[in-house]
C-alpha cells in the first residue's frame, strides 16, 4: 500500500513539473520581448524630450521635406562620416539602434507614405541583403563592422514635419514626426547622377530619447558639442525643400509641376501659405487689410511752415446752421414773432405697459 502511495505521489509531482515548464518558458520569452521596451522607457525617463502633438488641435498641416546633408546647415547630421571615438553621425547612430532592436524601423513604400503599423515593420536582415550590406549573425545577434556601415552614402533624408496651432497655448509649432535616410548610389566616372534609395521610416517619438544622447557640433566657430540631435530637430535647425504635402489627391509636387521653375514657385507658394496663415491668426494681416485701422495707425503728416502760416491767416468758416439761426433770431426780434427752430426735432417713444 505504501509503495502504491509513493508511486502516485511521484506521478503527481512529475505531472505538475511538466505542466509548469511551458509556463516558465513563456515567462522567459515574454521577458525577452519586453527588454527593448524597458530600455526605451528608461531612455525616455533619463532623457526627456518635447511633448507630443495634442490630438485635439484645431489646425494642422503635414509637410514632407528633402534634406541635403552636404549643405552647411545640414552638415551636423553627416559629419563625421566614419566614427571618430564617441562621435558618430546620425545614420550610423540610427543604424546601430535598429540593428540592436532598440528602435523599430518600418518599410518605405513605393508611394512614399509612412505607415507605423505592425504589418509594416521592417525585417532588418532583408534590408541588409537587399542593399548589399555585409553582416554577421552570431547567437541570434546581427553584427556589422563600422567600415561596412554605408554612412558615407547616406547624404539625404526625407523628413515629415507637422505644423500645428495649439489653441490652448495660442502658439504655432513645427514638429518633426518621421525620418527616412536615403542612400545615394550609382554615381561613377561615366555618370554624375546618383540614384536615391530610401531605406526605412522611423517614428521620431521612438528615437527622440536616444537622439537626446547624441551630441552634435552646431557651429563652425564653436567646436564644443553643446547641441544634441534632438535639440537640432526640435529647434528646426535643418534646411530642406518641400517635395510633398498631405492633400486630398495624395500627389507629390512632381506630379503637377512640369518644370523646375514651376516646382520652385509651388514650394514658395506653400511656404507663403504657412506664413500667411500664422499672420492671419495673430491678427497682423487683418489689421493691414482694414482701411480704417490702417488709417488710424498712420503717423500724422508733417506740416510745413508755409502751410501752417496759411492755415493761421485763413479766416474761420462760419457755420451754415449758426448763421441761419442768428438770422432767424434777428428777424424774430424785429417782427416780434417767436423764432422758428431750425434744429431737427427730437423724436421720443413711450413704451406702453402691458
């Protein structure tokens, strides 16, 4: 009897261990999947960034710009081309964050629109193989040497920015919401035109805590890196041409601007629309458009000495009503009749009580 009880007890213990093992595995797997989220949360707490755009803004316009990193204003994103100690450029920094899984990259679609849904997440190995970037995989981790990172070819960026009016603070804000690095390849001794290859989209709110840790040198005259990448984008220190706006037809400027001059005119037109809307909201345009307000704000005209002397020598004009009133009073005094009033009679109305 004792032997039977011992066997039953052993069987129950073995079954409970077997049932508990998958749960333990699931717990370990879930903990592994949450490591990157925990790292991102920790970075956002240590390096706080600007608040996101409110969902209830009353006016917003989305603008897409193309940045040329070879221009002086955009140079802080490009140099140093190769890592120099702790100094790295923006593309190398983003590439490392995506390679290690700290930041999620999303596929660049043919229509150029960004999508941050789960189905549009980019498989990093597919990107590496598609663009011929040499990598090694060991213990499930991807490794790319510094010399194999194509940072020298990433000379352009697409950025999406939202210009919105916050009715609660009464301010206009321009906020970057997405980044897309572009590889420029194909230029050789036979052709000077390079072909752009947009790599991926990243959500700016995902990378902002990490960009707050990346120092930048913002001036040629001051070599101290007193600027971070997040400061650079938050302060809108970059310079880029508009190539697309969010519109009802989903067209880019190249779809309806047939020539380069037409493209430049359309870009200037959009920039002016943004400035004009801001001025109208703040009241500058309304004041200048109102003739009464503009006349009242004009400075008094200067009077010359000759005009002032002529004004003093000119006899005062008599009032027509004043002269007629005095004439009627004189006639009444000589004739003995009461003078007729020339003033407009007052009309009064009495409200009848109900």
